[in-house]
């Protein structure tokens, strides 16, 4: 446990509450306690008055903090709250001055009403400010934890969505392979198993993946798609890159989208071109193009929508996703800036 953690625990943790309260009252009455302890040359004529004042102040402060504050302030009744606070401060001051009259016969030697009211109000105000500040910090931390939990839950949900059409089509294709080419069917089942294991187990155990694992995932996916699409031509280039750590399944939705919407043009085979390169240190560029002919590409798919949301959550201000169509070619480009991001190497 480091010093920062220790100080935070003392300031906020319930088990250290008595330390906080003791420090507060020592700070408030440090001068009087030094006099009482004989540290200074000044002497108290009636030390009992100090203990009476401390007792009244402690009583009024805790009554305001733990009775009036939740009863009125926390229920959005500020004016009633302020009125009661002032009233009980006046009660505190009045009781103390009545007791003081029993010890001081000469009125000139005792505190006047206004100065006593100001002194007590300062003690109460300081205690209230510290209490409200602590409660505010708690609320901020609670909100941040809630947002973090919601973010993790949303990311987990988005990551675990498997395209049911992909599974259905691949299983049908493998079923055909079992009759025509049993050995190829075994290889295909192995590749499908790798994809599912990676998605359901590996990515859960390790929230971050690597570039090379993502490339292997895409390769297995494309090999399975080739089973049922004889005229699918795929050109994939990805080499010479550092093995950065990235969030899993950032590239696969773009590849799935390209496979789904690719079509043959003028008896020419469907073509998908994929490239992944490192433009500079920490900057990656993934590009995926596919032939679509005269068909209009729809961008409202669940896969792309999920990808956009994950990028917003995981790489805010550190990514750019552009989709474009030209001359029967659809192009998707995703750039990632991994600089200054934790766990990227």
C-alpha cells in the first residue's frame, strides 16, 4: 500500500472515521488545548468553560450533520435547513453564555453574543463544508464506478454477439463437405472451433488481443467463407508490423461486411482486398474493399453499428472509420492511434 492509498483510506474509508473526527476537533481547538497543556504562557482562568464549550460545539455539529442534514438538506429543503441551523447555533451560544455568566461577574471579561455566534458558526460551517465535500467526492466516485460497470457490460455484450447467419451458412457448408471431402470438413471444423474459442473464452480471459491474433482470426474466417463461395477472390496483405495490443474483433466486422455485400461484376469473380499496415509508430491503418457493382450498400447493419460504438468506448479521439463507395467498389478504412493509450504494447 503506497502513501497515496493510505491517505485516501484515512480521508474516505469508514473505519478511519474516528481519526478524521479527532483530527478535526484537535484542529479547531488547537490553541485552547495548547494553553490547557501549559505549552504557552497564557493561562485559562476557568478551564471548565473550555470543556463546556467543546461539549456544546460537538453536540450541535453532530446534530446538524446527522439529523438536520439528512432530514432537510438531503430532501431538497434548503431554506428550512438553514433556518434550523441558525436556530440551533443560537441555542448553543445562549446556553454557553448563560453558563459563562456563572463564572464571570464582570460582563466586560466575557465574550459578547455576536463574537460567540461567529465563532460557533465558523466551527459548524467548517464541519459542514468538509462533510459536503466528502459526500460530493463519494457521489462522483460512485457515478464513475457505475459508468465503468455499464461500459464494461456494454462492451461485453457487443463483443459476444456472433453473427448467426455466419454460423448457419458455415455449418451448412461443412455439412456438405462431410459428404464430398471429409478431410476438408475436419479442417473447417477446426477453424470454426478456433473462432468460437477465441470469441467465447480467450477474449474473455484477456480483454486485449494482439495484431497477429486478429490476423489469424480473419484468415480462419475467410477460409470458411471460401467453402461456400467458389468465386470469391481474396487478396490480403498484413506484414512487417509490431505486435501491438488492441481490443479484439475490431477488424472482423469490416471483413464480414465486405463478404456479405460483395457481388460479381460482368462475370468477374467477387473480389475482396484487405490490407493492414503500420503507417507510423503506434498508428495502424486497416483497409477493406469489396466489389458491389450497381447495388446500393446499406450501412445500417448491426455489425457496423456495434463496431462504431465499441470504437467510441475504447478509443475515443484515437480512431477514424470512413466508409465510401466509388465505381462499384465499397471501401472501409479504420485508422487507430495507439499512442498514449495504456496496454498497447
